[in-house]
C-alpha cells in the first residue's frame, strides 16, 4: 500500500471479477489486491488490452485519451478511490503504472505466439506469481479468450500454443485452472 494520507478517502470497495471499476472525474483507484485490465475496443468490436495492473498500483479512466476506455476486474479486486493530488509520489506511482503498458507492448511484438505466451507468463509471475515446488504459480484465472485479448491474437491460436507448451513441459495447469510456469525449463527455451 502506498503512503498517501487516507483521511479524506472513502473506504475500500470490493469488485467481482468481470465488473468494471466506476469512472471518476478526477480520481484514481488504488488497487489493494487483484488484477485490473485497461481496455478499449475497435469499430469491429475487437477488444484491445492496454495494460494490466495489480497490488499497489494506481489506475484511472481520466488519463487515457483513448475513448472508450474501461477498467475491468479480471479477478476479485479490493480498491480504494483516492483524489488526484498532483503530488510527486502519485506521479511516480502513475509513471510506474505506465510501465505496464510498455511491457505489454513489447510482449505483443514477439514474432511467435509461444514466445509471447512465455513472456506474458514470466511478466505475470513477476507481478502476481507465487513460488511452488513445480515453478511459478500465476495466481490469476485467465481464460484463453482473456489471453487472446491481452496478446491481440485469436483464442484458437492461444489454445493451440498452450497445449504445445504443456506438451513441452514449459507450463502446466493446476486443478484451479491457474498456470504454473516451469522456470528452469524456460531458461533453456529462450536461448
């Protein structure tokens, strides 16, 4: 949690998966737990994911100039509404939050789907991973369509590539439909 003064803030709010954070004219959401996706859609209805944010990060719908722009909770989210203060700390946190968009842009530009998936899972494991005996658990329930929307590819391509990565032993899926990234295998794969 950041060190902002909470005296004028509202209480924590809880949001269910697949709901949008409410728009605020001059406010931010500080995420206490969970994963939020910023997205827009094209004229043909295709979803474009513009960023993923998690614990300790600030998000808002009033900064992006892209319209429409929504913030969807991919998991259960606990967040608090805070006013924009133009303080050095808030600006620093927002700049760090922008890094998420830059990272995602780089991941999407790899030439093969397998590498995009490995890079995405590696990035997500750094943001929201948990060490297990089998590797890094990415403790987010992502559907194949979610992954396709994040990477800008088709669901069918994601399914095919995930099956291939599982066969190669690079990832596995646990009974709760979470992915485990086999880190020691990935190092050899990326060389």
